[in-house]
């Protein structure tokens, strides 16, 4: 048998204590054992290695380590330090002070998610926060596969079973360049919008779903002209270039609204108010670190969300007939 497989931590600690205290009697007293028990641990260690590890001082003042004993004591110190460090790390995991948490967010949330992650890392420096971004369809798929510990999105899914907590308001509106013909006009109607080209997110996007529902509520259905683009940034640039108007989360255009490069149109029923939600699967074990970040995110009360300029007063959606 490999000698290393026969060595125990108890034997190494007995050796270290004898070397430090100078005698087996003193070591036994410190370890809470009998002297014969300490002698037995040292003897088994020496038999496993085939060499003496302690010698008696000539003046009878006690025991000291041999050259082989010194090698084993150095290794015992490193082993004890590594074990202590490992225990401390595991206890940190247990208490939620350390760990790894994967946070999935829908693409619209990427305008505030990095700021949130920075706050979380400053409050929990020993918890690694991994941020992953995708459209609603992708996030729901990864949530189904238990790829995320937590997720931030708009409307929570019906399945898988989950718990969802509101984080703050999530307004949506129709944006246009400041020189658009409808800019500044009051009392816009559904007919005014129906003649416009809408630049929209791809199918599977939560923003796209909400836009279609809004247009259906207006009674006009789909816009006459629809151009698909795969990201909010591309849509913003297209709107500023005059290619059309867009229905977007106003959190994605907070900076542009503030600096005047984009405006909101006071169309009926706008802004559409939704909420951001923090979502966690109920049937997925939540590690303590996940619970800690969950509590912290909720305690922030949406302070990480973009601050919007004052928006036009919402206009009531007209009732359609027929």
C-alpha cells in the first residue's frame, strides 16, 4: 500500500503537537488524549513511512523531530493551512457570503443590468455574478433548462413554476426623431400611426409581442410597413436616421430622450406601463449566495433602473366599434 494512503490528519497533528510542546505528555494534555494514544499515533505514522520521526534529547528534556520528521512537519503545516482555507470557503458558501450566481436578463434590461451587477459586486465582493443576456424567448428557454439562478424580465412566464417580485416600472412608448412630421402634434390617432413604418424587434422579443398587442388594442392591427431589426441599438440608430418610428422600452432610450436625439410621440394609450420582475424557479435549489443576491436586489427598490425625463401626459386609448 502507498504510505501516503496510510497517513491520517490525526497522526500529523499528533506529530506537530509533540514537536511544538516537546513531549508526548504535554501533547496529550493539549490534544485531550492519553499519552499512550499520542504514542500510538506517532508509532503508526513512523511504521507507515519506515523511519523514525522523533528522537529523545540526550539530556532527557523531551522529544524533537528528526530530518524526516521535519519534512513531515512542513507538509503537515501546508496541509493544515489548505484544509483551514477550504473549510472557510465552504462556510462562506453555506452562509451566502461567497459563491457563483448566474443572472439572466432580457436584452432590454442590458441598459441597467451592468450597473446592477456592479452594485452587487461591491456589496458582495466574494460572490461571482455572471451576467447573460438574450431576448425573451432565449431567456425563457434557459430558465426552463435551469441555466440561471435568477432572471430579470418583463412579464413572468406561466411555466416553469416560479416566484416573481416586481422591481420597478417599465414604461414603453413610440419613439421618433425630433424632426418627424408627427413631432409636437397633439391628439394623434391610431390612423396617424398606421401610415408609419415601424422598425421592430425580431419575433420572440418581448418588446415585439408588446408592440403587436398595443397596435391591436388601437384597432389598427399590424402597421402597414414593418422592418425587423435584431437589437435595440440598431433600431435607435435607424429611427434617428429617419427610417421610421419604433415601439420600444423607454429605458433603452433614456439617454437619447434626455439629450433630444429622440422624442416620444403622444399617441393614444402611451406610455404603456409594465413592470420589471426578478424571477426564480421554485423547483430549482437556491444556493445561499442566490438567496443573498435576491434579497439585495429587492432591497434596492429599483434604484438601478434608468431615470427618464418628464414624459407627455398619457392619452386615453380610444374605444373602437364595429
